[in-house]
C-alpha cells in the first residue's frame, strides 16, 4: 500500500465531456504521472478497458503494481448516481447512458474505489493539494462554462442527504429574471455568470449585428461569441461589454456574499475564469462584495485563485480517494 518514501499512492480519474484525465498522485501531492484519454463521441465499451489499462500503465511507470495503490477515485460529471457510482447521462457523451463505471474499475483494478461529483472532487483536490491546504472551512468555486461549489465546513465536505449538496450555481439570485439557466430554472447564479450562459445571452443580444465589436472579437460570427471575446471587448473598452462585465461582477459578489454569510469560510478559492482572466475579473467583484457580505465575514476570508489550475483534474479523483477511502482531513 505504499510507494516511494512509504507514501500512499492513489489513482484518479476525471471524466470530462471530451477527455478523461488520469493522474497518479502521492498523499503528499506529488503527481507521479498523468495521461489523457480522448472521450469525444466514444462508446463506454471501448473506453472503460482503456481506463483500467492506462491506470495500470501509470503505476508500472512508477515501478508500482496496481495492487500497491491505496485506491482510486472518480471525479464525475452530473447527472450521476453518486452512491452507486453510475454515470447516468452526461450531456456531452450521447453514448454514455447508465454506465456503472465504479463497479467496472473496482473489478478491473482489484483495489478500493470511490465516486464523487466533479465540483466536490475539485474542492477536495484544492483542500489536500492546493489553496485550501490546512483549512477546516473553505469553499472552492468552479467558474467555467458552468458554476459549481465544493463546500468544506467544520473539516468535512458538505454532501447533503441525497448527495446534491453544493449545487450553488443553481441558487437563484433574481426572482423575476428571464435569464434561463441550463438547469431549466430562471435567474440562477450560473445563468448570470456561467461562461455558457453569458455567451448565449450575448449571442441573443447581438443577433444579426455582425459588425458589432464584440462579434468582431469572436471572429465575425455571432454564434462564436464566448467569454474570451467578451474579455477582449472589455479590455478594448466596448461599452456593452463593460456593462455586461459589470453585471457579472455584481452577480458574483452577490453569490460570494451568500457563501460568506452562510458558511463563514477562511478561504474562498476561485476556479478557471478567475485565474485565466485575473484582476480584470476579480477586482470588480471584490469592490462590490461589501454590499453583500458582512465585514466580519470578509475580514475572516481570503479570496484567492486555484493553485492547481489546469492540472486540477489530475488531482481530483485521487483527492476523492484520499477523503473517502483514507479518511483524510485537516489534522
Ligand atoms: Zn440553474
């Protein structure tokens, strides 16, 4: 059950819509090896054996047998049957329906395994290996095409009675909003700030206006408007872009305020958009935050960017295994 220096070694799978990240990680956070398996339009019958083989190959490259590993974890996209480890119908993989991936890998690898949603797994990765290290109360926010939270409170991951805890992207911020969310509700946090929702909102606003500067930053096609085009337009001072950017900042601040006043965390760790865009994204949020959070809460909380950044997926599954299989917490 141990690798070099007597450390336990864990295998992690991060199931994405177009790729699956596989990482071999020691309990102190050394990434011994990583691989990427393409997952676009694939059949689970092809991919599952490849996942097991790749895990064994990664172990072998570190002079380990798979039986030397302390276990594996799967970081899974929703919707999923969390307690039974089944991928139900991930939206980006039409052929993946009701796939019992946890049982499959347990049998194929012959070691203990666990399964958790991707936002919680990413939070566990930041908790053990990144910006949440040593904190008993911290929150990780994925801020990408969608928005999710992993909430660690009182030295434990919040999961909820039926494992849906932490779906913070779907907390409504506005009652009478016409901003439609991917979940089917209106006015969710994600509907205002998720990359996919922001892009769709701008595409709707700019329909037919191919000479608008935001459309030009998207290469001249309204349907190609994305967060990157918006960011470029903001940097260029385009008035509509500045207006949309300001609304995103205010909605983020409102959401951060709810988190701070509810959980009183010591750290709030921000994912993709925050670190990819930088101060241009985070500074206006912090300016608005005092409107939405008590001073006691903002004084207690450092707001920082993810430390694991684009490698977070390689740590996520292993971090889930650390938490659920090894019982790791802050000592
Ligand atoms: Zn929603």
